[in-house]
C-alpha cells in the first residue's frame, strides 16, 4: 500500500514539473506563431458578388 502512495506522489511531482515547464515556455514566447502572419499575404482571399441595393455588382472580401 505504501508503494501506491509513493507512485501517486511521484506522479504528481512530475506533473507539476511539466506544468511549470509549460508555463515558462508560454511566457518566453515559445508558442508564438511568427511564420503564419508573414505568409498570409500570399494567399488569395475569396470574393463574392453582392448586388443587394443597386444593379452593379460589388465585390466583398470574405474573412
């Protein structure tokens, strides 16, 4: 029975260590996405024709 208490306490300690490492990585900017905004301009936006008020079609960009 004492082995179970030991394993549970060790697993909680390891989980806390991984959580602290994750928090440090997030605060240091490890998960910031610097690549996607720079290549987003290269992709074409889809356009649709909107002719609600007048007869001339107006293009609207979809986001």
